[in-house]
């Protein structure tokens, strides 16, 4: 998501300066879709194999944080699905509303931590973070849709988002019989990436505007 942001923001600013919000909406949606697709294999690993991932990177003593990792993964997947919404709002010059929305998110995060951490500890902190990320993305996306008719939830994107989520129970079932290590984790990510592309094609998630992402990569 961050990597795409470096090339997306100048393009969004140029489209806004030209008054071409229709094209900005199309570019925003297609970038959001491919950020989600590229992110999804990592989400599958974090959500279905959280203990294995933590063991590979930090060692077995950290495997107890698996439920927290799964919650954080959900929050960041929502963030990926929403796309570069904050940068889009900045490119459109609406930084004051963005500041207020960020303030609301801070309040949600603070309140959720005060409520959940004393009772649930690490898991409560992860839930608070996921909730605040979700709140910020919902509010910013709602503002973009109402004010500028810019929305990441196109038909192709919704089909892609829901179609890829169908891989989650498959990965969860696989996690019951397979343990990932430092060698098999990269192989899983590659296989999940290939499966994700197959699913995107099968559900009709490919569209002519996808050449925008190809141009980004080439540049």
C-alpha cells in the first residue's frame, strides 16, 4: 500500500488539477484492487498460520501472540481494501476534514485501548488497533463517496475481495495438517499469490483499467 502511494499521489494530484474526478475514481479503484490482491497472500499466512509465522521470525516463545497477529492482519487487510483514501483526500485539498477524521480515529483507539487492554491484554490492544484502522477507513471512504463520488467498491473490486476471501477456509484447513517453516513459508506465499490471480480471473476481477497498474510497475 505504501509503495503504490509514492506513484499514486502525484497522479491523483494531476487528475484533480485537471478536474477529471471520473478518471481519478477509476485509478483509485484499480490501485485499491491490486494492492488488496498483492497483500492477500501475506494476509493468508498471518490469518491461517499465525503461530508458524511468529515462530519463523521471532522464535517459539512468541507464538502465543498468534490471535493478536490475526486481528491485526484483519485490520490491515481492511486498510489495503480501502486503498489510498487518505492520500486521495489530501490530493483533493481536503486536509482539514482528514485531520478531524484522524482525530476521531485517535479517540476510538484511545478509548478502545482503555476499555480492552486491562481485560484482554495484548489481544485487546490488537483489537483496538484493528478497530481504529477500520473506523478511519470507513469514515474517509464514506466522505470520498459522498463528496466526490470516488469509491473503491466497484463491481470488479467487490468480486475480487469476496472471491479471495474464499481462500481463507482453504488455508485454515491446510494449517491443520501443515506447519510452515523458513523454507515452506516463501513457497506458501508464492502458491497463494498464484491462487489469488486465478481467483481474480475466475470471478471477473480483471478489467481494461488494470493497465494502469502495469504502467506503475514499468515506471
